C-alpha cells in the first residue's frame, strides 16, 4: 500500500521534549516504512529542515540535518511544481483546507497514495479517494488492517 507521511510525524520522532510520543511514533514509523511504500514531498523535506533547525531543543547539527534529509530522500519524493500548486489552490477552495494542508493532500493524491498519515488533518476524512488517518487516534494505525 502507498502511504504519505506528513511532516509533523517525522518531527515527533526527533523531538525529545515528549519522549513517550517520540518513542511511540518512532516504533510506528519503523513498522510503516517496512510494510508500505512511503511517499513524502519536497514540502515535507523543507518543513522538516525548518523544524530541525528552529523548533527542536536542542536543534540538530548541520551534519545531523544532512543525514536526516538524505535518509528521507530515499523514499519516493513528490516534487512541488507549478501544476501541483495550482491544483492545491483549487483543492483548498473546494475542500476548505489550509494552504499547506492542501499542498500535502494534493501531493499525496497525485502520487496515488491510499492513505495520508497526519496529526493535523480530520481523522477518517476522505478526499479524492485518499483516506486521512491520525495514527495517534487510530486503534490500529496500519492502513492494511
């Protein structure tokens, strides 16, 4: 199954201010990345770099950030191009989404993902055939079950 993982979930893995949440999401990500085709977008890489340098305490070193970005680049990465931006704009209007949520959802739809995992979106909602799942709210956050 093809799954898109939003920035916030990768960030929780790195954030040691909430060790239980970090541990839980780390374990979950390890399982998901083994069992499914994981997709992210250039937006996820950009946002995660920003979080790693500006929000994490302590911030990651330049070398750690390079390793992180290289590791995530090993997944399928959807590039943000003009067409994606234009389509996301229409999606934001039609579905009444925030701009950045629409960009993430459009990237997931465009890459033919079945599920978008995010803590920021309406759990259980479907948009253009894409199922939105918050792994913190789901009994079993594995989409194949």
